């Protein structure tokens, strides 16, 4: 049943009775409480698997876990920004595949690592600009637009590779991205932490971050406050494209090869980690630290069940249950903030 004008006005007046500073304070307190809850859940999950498997807390397994979740964490960190802004991008996994192929194509030409990295990143930037042009200039719903571009980018990856089989590599400079170590710490873990901290600083201490939250909270209010929403969304889509390119470099290095179907299915796992970490589906609220905890929870769950010999089908089932619970909690919190 549709609401009439008086109902809408009444609801709006009810919401405006709560001072803005009070709503901000409530959101801050809820956010900190949620991060503590996620941390407790992570510790509890780790404790359970430590008791059930003698291999879980070994240094080798923890390093393997860090490498395994690094790709998801890098992609999820950027998607946190996208979703906080009230948008969404489902093409990043296809950008990953396209950038990976670009990286290995440049590698086969004998180019040094810096040129390989720049080439892959430029592919990511181009894909981000295409998404921005469609969503911002064309005013197409981001969900529909990025589903379409995701298919298009994936198709380009298959067309570009064609029937060619790219050779495996095991001793090139590109191999360092996945297998290199700095002071004994796997480079993917260092890269992952660097990306997360960089985006955390971007969201917390820059005008860009403030505008991301403002646009996600209310695009109309942000426009009235002088925020160039169109320009901001272009930057956000470019950031998403760059994260896909970094993911493409990492996955290509991990596999020792590039594949046109690389990253297929990663979209839901990444979005699940973001929502589990407390980022609101409707935008305006979220934290990259929460996302990191969400990635860790899903990673620890998968790693622990692998050690216990749990069927992969059950792993998918439990991941789905966790996502549903996270969405339910998000909806309950949204309704509580509106009261």
C-alpha cells in the first residue's frame, strides 16, 4: 500500500525531532559496539578451531591464512568506500581478470615490473572511468550498470586471450607480488594491510572521506552543502577499478598465470565481508576496519573448516547463513537509528 503525502511528512517530521548530533553520536556508539562484537566473534571462532585442530595456530597456517584472505581484503576495502557512498560496483571481479591478462601480456614482452604494474593499473582506471561515465553521465542505476559492464569486461578478457594459452611463470619479477617476503612476512599480507590502512586514513582524515559519508547519508543534503556528487562518484568508481587491477596483479602472481575467468564468483564473497563488517547497504555508515574483521571471520571460518575436513558445500552454506544474519542485524540497526 502506498503512503500518502501526510504520512510521508509525518514520518519525516518524526525523524527530524531527533537532533543531528544525537544521531551521529548514536551511530558512533553503535559502530564501536559492532566492532567490539566482531572482534569477540573472531576471537571465539579462532579459539574453537584452535581447540579442534592442532594445526590452526601454527605459523605456517597463519601465514597461509593471511595470503588467502589478502585478495578478498583488498577488494573489500575499496567496495566499503563504494557502498558507504550509497552506490555499488559488481564489475570489479571482471576488472581483476582483464587487468591480470594485461599484466601477463606485458610481461611476455619482456617489460620490467614497474611497467607491468602501471599497465594493469591503467586497465583498472579505464574500467572505472567507463563505469563512472555510464552511472554518472548516463544516470544508469549502478547495480544494473556494473552488472552489464561486468559481463562486458569479462567478455573482453575472453576475446583478448582468444585461443591463446599464456605461459606459466615461476621466476619472474611478477612472482614476487605473491611469493615475496619482507622480514619473513608474506608480501600479499603487507600489501593487504597497506591498502586497508590507506583507505582507513582516506575515510577518516580527508575531505574525500567526509564527502563519501555525506553523500551516502543523503545525496540531496550533500549537494546543498556544496559537494560535487558527480565528481566524487567518478573518483569512487576509479578507486574500485584500481582495487580490481591490484587484485588482478596479485591473483595472476599467485596462480603463475592469467585466466579470463579469474575472480568469477568473488563478488558475493567480497560484498558479504563488507556487510558483515557493518557497512550499511543503504550507505552513509561503515568502516574499513569492520570490513577487515568481516574478511578475517570469513577467512578463519573457511580455513578452520578446511583443516577439519568439512565439505566445501557446507562452507558455502555457513557463509550464506552469516551473510543473512549480517543483513538482518543491519536492518534492525537501521530501524533503531530511525526511531
